[in-house]
């Protein structure tokens, strides 16, 4: 019953979110260097699709779904293009990332959790010192998505592709089912896209 109520709140409540708090864990020097390189690359966030028609179809469909949460069309398109670019760059499904953002911040750019996690993907500030630079602003769209996708990719690699455990690590609730189940449910019900191959499922 509790999981059903939480799921309903995430899917329907425009103001509610399940903000997470990644936990600081020491990283091997090689891992830290690789993650630093991943967040430092400043390539332009123009997503790649198999064709222009596929790109336009994806953006139009996702824009329609996101319109009630992000009314400004220009910003909504920028957000979607950046999500697609950063998710694909990290080897993640863009719809998974949209589901995670919905659960973590409900698409609130300036969301801050009780633990201090920031922005769309609720990134903990310690990551800036660990793998980034002091001038990285976690409320900046591209920066937040770059960090969030890089961190989730790191946790997926750490957990050998186990999405349930990787999501638990991302939220700081490893071993508990509520958060991974919420993200999976949002992914399946709100963001599933038949026109594109779904990875990591």
C-alpha cells in the first residue's frame, strides 16, 4: 500500500519529488580521473539520432509529455535535447533519465533536498570536489545533467549493470525497493517510447 501511494504521488503530484542523496564513497584514483574527464568534456549538447525524422518525432512526443511540468517551450526543448545528449553520451536510455528526473526533482531546476542534493538530477555537492571543478554550478542545466548521468553510469558499472542496485546507490537507499520501483514505474508509464530501442532494461 505504501509503495502504491508513493507511486501515485510521484506520477500525479506536480509539487512532490523523491529527492535523493548519493553517499560519499572513496574512489580509486583511476575511477576519479575517468569521472573527472567525463564531467569536464564540454561538447555541444546536440543529440544524435538515426535520422532527422526520428529526432523530430522523439522531441515532439517528449515535449508533449513534459509540457505540463515545463510550460516554456524553448526551455523545454533545450532540456529535452540536453537530456538526450547527456544520457546517450553516458550510455543511458534518455527515457530512464527523464523518469529519474521526475522522481528526484519533478523537473524543478532549483530543487534542493534536505540532504543538500541539487537540481534536476539531485546531485550531491561533494561530487564537485571529487570529480569536478570549484566553478561547476549544479543548478546549471548541462552541468547538472552531465554530473547526474555520469554518476548513474558509474553506479551501473559498479553494480555490473544491475539497474535496481545502481538506482539504490544513486538515491542513497541501496537495498530498499521503493526508489528503484518508483523510477521503473515512471519510466514504464510516463516515458516509455516505442520508437527507440530501450537499453538497460
